[in-house]
């Protein structure tokens, strides 16, 4: 079991939580991004830089992810592809994506995209707060605990 991180948009607070969890549980964490990201020296934590381009990092994660892995991303289509391969996905705000909720989330994403495309302002996420950081850490701990059994 590995954790794959869509690192271009992953907040620093979440990366720190992931790094600590890797060390605590012996879980391999790989960050994928199209820019260099500093990671601690550890055999459990790696960073792979991919070329610039639309969805290049996402495509690399989809190529590498396996059943039972966890993907950290807020990208709903990437989460869906990971789930199709038997993985679980978790957003940086602590929302767990799985086969039971991903289709509805994809439909909502597509609907919001259509609204934005027609000029309707839909707003965005609120700033990341402590409640989201805690939700992320809690969901990660639950996933790690289930995998440890």
C-alpha cells in the first residue's frame, strides 16, 4: 500500500501531516508534481517531477496507482480514475472519495463547469482552515488504521 500525492496543489500543512504519517507507520509516500517540491530525507518519502503540461502529473499517478493505495487530490476526475483502479482518494480538505460517492461528485463538478462556462460566477472553496486540516488528518489516520490490520 502506498500513498500518491497530487502535489502541485497539495497544501504544505497536508504534506507535513503525510510526512509524519509515513515515518510513524512505515508507509511509502510519493509526491508527483511538475515543479520541484522539497521533501524530508527518508527512504519512505519520494518526489517525482514530471514535465509541465495539462494533467501530466495526474496521468503519472493513474499509471502508478494500484488497488489498495491512497491518492491525495482535490481533482475529482483523478480521484475517479484512481477509484476505478481500486484505490481510495482523499482531498486536502478531508473529504474521502470512494466508489459510493464519486459519480455524484463528478456530476456536480461537470454541472459547475457548465455554469462557469456560461459566465455564471460559482465562487470557490473558502480558505483552508484548522477544521479542514483536522478532517484531513483524521481521515488519513482512519485509512492507515484500516490498512494496518
